[in-house]
């Protein structure tokens, strides 16, 4: 029952594709989504269900990534000036607290890792300035890689759906055409009425495959561009933080 309602909702976008068949066939096949679903054979129904699952998954990823990127951008805009002011005054502890209050910010995650590593080495006895800076740089690089992987979560699935959904729909097309030929064989003639059902399946599954693939490809390209911009911002923040730590380290280590 659930699959029937699902297919009805999805097929409502493509039912017009088979209207010409119905007109030529004197109303022999239903044009409504539920009627199209009922007229389908199970191979075509399975294709529709698979495409619906792919569509639902891709929509979920789009919503999740849009919310994550929006939160990261919003918190980063609040984080950057606050942490810059704290570091300008030499208040590393305050800068770490500011970063911890913006846990969804990609910049805050990177800066926090570098500052905490610097502070840990700074507080340890016998710390060597060069080693402190190198340890902070390694912490920044590790965190950048982790945050990059977090930002790209789900995008690989979008790329897979965008590239495979048309072929899943094409499989439905082949099945529909095969059904059309099979139906026309006993009649000894290829009348429109005998092949209408199979051609309808072919049109619906083809259109549905494209309907699933196009938004997935668009959103994948859009989100990939977002991640690349975030990577540039993290790289710039890391370089600026390293420069700050290099300037600060000699003064801290020269104290008695």
C-alpha cells in the first residue's frame, strides 16, 4: 500500500508523457498516476520504487548539506571577528572559548585545534619553539582534512545518483519496450492499443530517471563549489594562525 502511494506521488510529474498514447488508444489506459501504477508490470514498478528511493535519499542529503553549510557560514561570520580580537590582545584562552561556542563553524574547528596544540606545548616544560609551531601546523592540517571529509559527507552519493539514475530509468525503458513487443506478438499486428501499455511504462520510467538525476547533478556541483570555498577559507585561516603563533612563540619562550 505504501509503495502504491509513493509511486502515485512520483508519477504525477510525468503522467502527461503518456497522454498521446491514451488519446490514440481511445482511452484504453488511465492517465492518472494511480492508474499508470496499476497498469505497470512488476519489473517497471521495481524501477519506479528504486528511483523513488534514490530521489528521497538525494533530497535528504540536499537538505542536510544545505543546513550544515548555512550553519557553518553563519557561525563563521560571528566567530572570525571575535577570535581575531581575542588573539590581537593575546588572550588565547578566550579565543579557544570563542571557538568552542561555535562548534558548527568550519573555521572554529580548525583554529581550535591549532590553538589547543600550541597551548599544550607552550605549557609543557622544556618546550622548543620550533617544535611547538610544527606541532600546531600538523594539528591544523589534520583538522582541515577531517573537516573537509565532514563537509563532503553525502556528496559522493549525490554524484552516484546523478550518474546512475538515467540508466535505471533506461532499464525501465527497455523493459517497457520488451513488454510492448510481447503484447503485440499474439495480435499479429503492432496496433497502438496492443503496445500502449508497454510504451507508457517506457516513457514514465525514462522521464522519472531524468527527474531524479538532474537535481542530484545540479546540487552536487553547487555543494562541491561550496566545499571548495570552505577549503580556501580554512587554508587562509590556518596560514594566518601559524603566522600569529610564529610571532608570539619567541616572546613566550623568552620569559624566565
